[in-house]
């Protein structure tokens, strides 16, 4: 009887050791070291003309989201162009080791500019890149530009403001080296952009060019030119990350 009891205790002890070992051997979950880039393809298929404050505590309001400009030559919508360019940029950044999150991946959505900024905030993004294209009554107007908050912006932190200007400058410098881009307007300071004002992470609103300018619209419709633009933007992101 004693032998049976001893064998039973030995068996229980072995089970305890093995179960403890299996628990101990379970690897700890590691937090991803990849930098997170949230890309916002500007606009959407249909506008939402309900309004929202342009920033935290703001009295001034703007439409939640518009449907953007369009090409008078091909009738292509800005929201389609920005989605194409955003996916190109995202694919390039993924290949370079970044984690990419899109605010939208299709046309038929209803996401306000404030909500788009919140996607970047909740993702704890390292950068929030908003991809747009320009339009003007003056069909001669053209050029690549970046919209960024001024130093007087009352809605964002000083650190976000400073970093937003840094990434804007890095992208512009890379675009200036791109021989395919003939017209560059540079950095334009704006404090009325809801997407920037609600953002708690650094970012830039990138205007790829004017769809209302025949020459530039033709370029923007060329996948090779668009790829060249997005590669230069990705180069700017790389340069920014090196300085962090």
C-alpha cells in the first residue's frame, strides 16, 4: 500500500513539474519595434456637410469632410487619386519596414477629418500623412506643396508642431531632388485644418499637385510619375526617422 501511495505522489509531482515548465517556457509577447505611419487618403466618394469644430475647444467649425476637387479633363475625382497614391506610398513604406495603417481603403466611407486624426492618435502613430491634390479656378496654377501648422497654432502641442515642420521640410527637400517634379510651391502654413488640429502626433498634409492644371493633371494620371512622387515622400519619411 505504501508503495502505491509513494508512486501516486511521484506521479503528481512529475505532472506539477511539467505543467510549471510549460508555463515558464511560454515566450513573452514583444511589442513591435516598427514605426507606425498612418496614411489618410484625402476626402471620400461623397461629402458629409455636417460640421465639426476645427480643433479642441474651437468655436469655428468646418464640414466634416468634402469630396475634394476633380480633373476637368478626365473627370477623375481627387478622392480616387489620393487613394491610389496612398496605397503606392503605403506599399513602399511597408517594404522599408514600417507598419502602415490607412484611414480608408475604399471610396464609399463616411469618416470625418476629426475621426481620421483620432485613428492616428489611437494607433499611437509616429507620423500622420494626409494625401491630397489641389484645385483652382486659375488653371495655370500648379505645384507640389505641403500644408503644415504655424507656430501660432492654438490646438496642437509645441512638440507636435515642431515635428510636423521637420517632416514637412524633409519631404520637400526630397521632392526638390526629384528631377521629374518641375513645380514646387513648398510649405504653406495653415491653422484651419481639422485633421491637423485634432492630431496628437506629428504629420503633414501633402498636396501632390493641381488636378485643374492640364499639364500637372496629366502627370498625376501617370502611375510612373505618381510612383516617383511617393518614393520621394517615403525618402523624406526615412530621413525624418533617422533624426528621431
